[in-house]
């Protein structure tokens, strides 16, 4: 059984975010990039399933320029069997989804795994777009996943409860928190082996970008904290009403 897992190349959450070109582009200088947390959990779960005895061949895929190969090599160090990079800047979700769909068509994959969203733009669109392009089922925001012979079972959190679904292969599934307990940490043997593995590079298929980023905005700076004496209830109510406007 072969699985294609989409690996996000995203800034570390501690990074200082800046923009360039009149705030129309993200400034990548001095940024530490990592595997997206949801993709890291997804890969960990696939490796757990493989370790439990399922014959699973795991291919990590990323759409991005050459600098994303460091992130793909971490996926290899974690235990992915091979890696593919589509040599293109992922300018919007549809472009990325179409490129991954083309990679899927070139192989004989049984299913595709993504994270529920990237942690940079938080679009949450790629998994559904891939499924629509390929005409296969989609399981969004799954918190549990297992393979049982010719079908897969997934659990999703829904409003007021949980939903358990089964799907026949092929399908696309998007992982969220809970897909695996903790992300797998690469060992020294895996890191050394990953350095020797070849990353396959595909040139992108011709796809038009239908969206364009006009401007980025940073969050407004937090205002200073105001302290009110414990016995001054009237002042607290006034601040909540006139300044915070929550009552």
C-alpha cells in the first residue's frame, strides 16, 4: 500500500514575522522553517501504522523551491521512504492542490494525507481541493485514523460530539490534533540515512494562479494592562463598559 503525505514547510511559531515589497510578500530572511505540526502528527501516525505491521510505503511531497528540501529531509529522517519536491513557489491553495494531484496521478498511491491546515496562512483548503480535482472522497479534520484491511476508519470532532466514518481507498484525509499522540523525533540513524536519500524533483504542470496577495497586516499591538483595586468595583464596571466595551 502506498500513501502520499503532503509536508508543509512553515515558519517556526517563535519566528519574528516581517513583510517586504510594501507588505505584499512574506520576508523569509532569518526564519527557521519546520514541518507543519499537523503534517508531523500525520506522518507519525502513518509510521505507527507501518510499525504495527501494515505494509505501507510512505512518500513525502512538498510544493516549493529548493530550500524546502531541508524540511523534506526531516520527513525522511522521521521514517518516510521517499520524498518528492515539485519545483514551484506555492502561490495559492488551488495551485498547490493541482500540483499534488499531478504527483498522485504519476504514482500508484492508495490514499493521500495532509494536515488540516498550514500554520502560516491557515487556509485549510488544499485537502478538499485535491479530493475534488481527483474525484475521490475527502475526510477533513480527522483526530483518529486506522487502516482495517480494504477500508480505513477515521474519527472527527463535530459540534457537540464525534463522528466515526469509514472510507474505501482511494481518499484524502486531513489530520488535526489527536491524529497521533506526540510527533516522532528523528534518531541519529534516521538523520544520517536521510542525508543519502535522493529527493525526486518534478517540474510543475502549467497552472494559472487565480488569486494574488495584495497586502499583509500584523496584529495590532496589545495595549498596556490596567489594574483596578479589588474594592473599586465601580471603576472596573466603567472600564469594561466604556473602554473594553464588553458590557
